[in-house]
C-alpha cells in the first residue's frame, strides 16, 4: 500500500536556500482577550520520503484546528531547508493567535510539508487546554508504531519543538507582590579567540544552587542540558503536560543561536513567571546561564546538550532584592562583566570572557515596559563583588587601615629626626642636647600617653555602658530569637500546609477534568441509546399486539367449537327418525338419516351428500387452521437488534388482517343464516303439523298438496342450509371478533 499524502496550499514565507530572520520578541503578553501559541521548531530526524521516494525539502506549517477545518492559509510557516534532507534544522519561531474563550476547544496542528511537491509528510495535533500558561515545553513529537509501511516510516520520525502558551495577563500568586522576573541577555563583551560556532544559552532559576551542582555531578537528566518531554501521537497522555509545583532544576529556557562566533550577541529576554520568578530571592537561589555550541544540536541525537562551554551564575539574594526595590523608575539592575566560569574560552587579552545582563521585577499583571537594548542601559549598575561582601571583611579592612596609619606616623618622625642638620659642637654639649631632646621627647610622649589614657578611659566607660546596654538587649534578643524561632517553625508548618493544599487543589482540578470528560462520554452514550430505546418500545408494543391476537384467536376457536356443537346437534336431530319422537309432540318436518348416514327428506329420499360433506370438510379445515396457529412458536427475543425480523414483512400482516375481516364477516353472515333457517324451519314445522291435523279431521286440503309442497320447501331448505367455504382465520392486532349471537340451538326447535 502506498502512503497517502495530502496536498497543502501553504507556502513558506522565505524562498528556498534562505533562512527566515526572526525579530527579537519584546512583548511576553498576547493581545487582549486572546492567547498566543509560540512554537520554536528546532529540527527533525528520519523524516519520511516523498511519494516518489525522493528526499523532501521540508518546512513546517503551524495552525489551529478551526483554521484547518476552514482551509485557511496559515501565516505561521517556517523557512525551507537549503537542500533536500530527512534531518532538517530550522531554529525558527512562529506564532498563532486565537480567542481566549476558544482555547479549551482548539488544538494546535504542526504539519511537515515538502516544498517542491506540496505533500504533507506528517502532522501532529497538540491540545491547547493541556498547556500551562507561560511555561516553556520542550517536546519530542513521535508517532506510535502501527501496522503498515507508511506508519512504520513515520514511527521513526522525531520532531523537536518548544511550545509556549501566552495569555493577555500575568496571573498573580497568593502572598507574592510581583508577577514575574525578566532577564535580558545582551552578549559577550570581549572578542573570543578560540570559538568557532555560534552559541546558544540555557537560562534557568534554581532554588538551591548547591543541590543543582550535585545533580549535575550525578549526571541527572533534568539538570544536564535541555530536558525533553516525549509525546506519543495520535493520543498523547494528559500527564505528560503536567508541571510539578517545585523543581530542583528550575524550568530551563533556550535562546536563539548568537553570532558571530568571535563575538556572540543575543539581545534576548527571558521571563521567569510564578515560583521561578520574584518569590525565590533567598541565600541559595541563583540565576544560571549555560553556554553551548549550536553544533552540538546536530547529529544522530540532536538537542541532547551534554557539556557546556561555560557557566555564569548570579546569586539572587535578599540583599539583591532590596537593592532592586531601592532604585527609582524600573525595579531593576544591570550587571556588567558577569564572568563566564568553568570554561576554556579565552579573549584576546587571554582572560575569561564576560557578559552583560539586565533584570527587573514586574509588579503589574499587564505590564507595558519590557527590557530592550535601549531601556536596559538606564538601569543602575550592580558590581558583582558586592554580592560576596560580608561584615568580617569590612572590619578587617578598617583594622588594616588603622595599623598602617600608625606605622606611617612613626616612620615619618624617625625620618624627621634623621634629617635634622648636625652642627659641630662639643661632645658634652652634644650629650646634653641629646639628653634634653630625649627628655622633651619623653615629656611629649608622657603627655600623649596621658591624653590617650584619658581617651581610652572615656572610650572604656562608653564601651562599658554599651556593654551593659547590649547585655540587656541580648536578653531581649534571646527572647526575640525564641519568638523568631517559633514564628519560623509556624511559617514552615504553614508553608507545608499551603503546599499540601495546593497539591490537593491541583489533584481536585485534575479529577474535575476527568469527571467532566466522563460526563461528556455518558451524555454521548445516552444520546446514542435513545433511538434504540424507542425501537425497543415499538417492538414491545408489537409483542403486546401479538398477545392480543392470540387471545382473539383463542376466542374465535371457542366460537367455532360452539358452532360445531350446534351443527352436530342439528345433524343429530336429523338422524333421529320421526317415529321415535316422544308422544305429545308434533312430527317434525326435518329429514331423518337412513342407514347410509345421509339425511332424508319428508318423502324418504336421501338428501344430496354435498351438504354433509361440505360441513365436515369445512370443520376439519377450520380445526387444522386453529391447530396450526396454536402450535406456532412464540417469538423469542434474543437481542435488541433481532426484533425487526419478527414482523419484517408488512404485506403478510395486511393479508392476515384482510383474511380475518373476511372470516368475521363470514361468521356473522352464517349466524344470521342459521337464525333465519331456524325460524323458517319452525314455521314449516308448525305448518306441516297443522296440515296433518286438518287431514286427520278432514278439514284440510287434499293429501297430495302436502306432497306437492314438500319438495319445494325441502329444496328451499336445502339451498339455504348449504354451507359456504370459509377462509382461514388469522390473528390481527387491529380487528377484534364480535361475540357470537345470543341465539341458542333451542330456538331452532320451536
């Protein structure tokens, strides 16, 4: 099977063999009521070939699902590689904007397209609702291995990208006066002599720099280089987008490559929002800048940065925080010549290189002034040595200055004594003068010593008074220290409780998301089951109608049995001879049955056999139909889907209803014929009895009149008693049989 590839209309913004120039981003916020998805496409490995087997000229198209559904041309398109390759490197940053209320329903789609044939090589779909705002995600996008040649080819592909979801304002955390910390990196100050490639910078704020160094020594994956999050498509796990509350290694951010190699320059701003920002100023927190060669991002395993070219560390102490707030205008500082340590890079002067950085605290949720190359120059300059000064070094410098001044005064006095001119005097006078000079010197020394003694006594008294005050203050300080310790303990407990509450809130939010997804699934399932429930109810109604038809058939069977009994009684009356009638009853005019079993007329001749045979045949046919309906198996519902086969043919149902109506009408007509025949036979019987009595008494007509009338009456009776062929009775849910007539067999024998 060949690989199916779509044709796309988007084209890269830059022509072939060019690199798209990206301007530095000066704003970290999206427009009002909108959200921005920033996607930096680093590169890919093992891209699938084109449909004809040739190597592609790949570029990446980024768009939302709504834009893809409407077939809109995407504006977020990277550059094309300079030559056909299956391992491209782009390094371009593109963005897509969407409405803030649509972020929960939209996905961002990354399509890798061949520039020559406009074929879609592969695509990835990332849900925007899983991305945390302002958090940099470094993704490795892969396809899950499936059956098929096309799926096996795409399963080897790895696409590397950094995705950041930006909102229109910075969220403010409880207990924090600031929303974010912005760091602006300018570049290296002095030209380098041993650097051959552009450099990239990984910036991060670590809560404890000592622990971070220990993790680097242990070769922890999260602390070495750029940690990569692996997403497996088409169904990435939601847990892969989760961000921990606190991280020992911070949230690293990657810069664009800085060039030229001899004097790298970036002019890029990094934003540390939330716990990585303004709330982490302490004695152990530090800003760490790691410098890597951009060539280390190429090769068989790209973006696995192992060993940096150098590291710059800026301690973010509380003293630095107070100094930032002490300035006017922007709450920021500028550090010039921050050294790059642990490096082999050398400048022209043979010294280690330095960089210039600026940083500021953002207090507003929607700030307007971000750091740029121009406004970062007006910030106050911070000497990096001030961060290492302590009180002991200050006292040491003061004591050294005092000792050096005393030594200088003594040496100047000795030099003055040596420079005095010596006049030629007598030895005695010279000795006397020396003695006087020594006595004068001693007197001056005694006076100076007395003055120093008085000064020292005054100073001692002052120190004693200060000592007494300090002792009282120390006692008070001890109590304050105890209170401070207890307050710190309470603060630690409250922080632990706060952390537990935050973790619980995060857990509840995740549970709420899962519950909402489950509720949506149940609603969809309920909506899908509604038509099935309606169909099941319809079939249940049909089954109830079938039961009603069975009841109707049983009722018809009872009616037919009663009719059979009436006919049997009638035939039994025909079979009895007229002479066997009990005395006192007039003779009947009905025919009797001879030995052959067929009914006879009044003259003694047997009636035609079709009347009796027709009745017997009709009764046997009706019994067979009833027996067939009685033994017909009831429908068994095995599954809900098997119900439509029960009454699949509507034409059979209509034919059965028509037959049932014909049978009912035929039964009603037969009942009415039986009533009319009974009345007519009763009148003929009475007439014959009257004629016989008249003949006995000699009052009636001649005897041949009876004989002449009998054939007509019998023939007339024969015509009316001949049964018609009935149609078989079948069940129906829409027609019910009427009850049989209230006329009883006794009414025929009147």
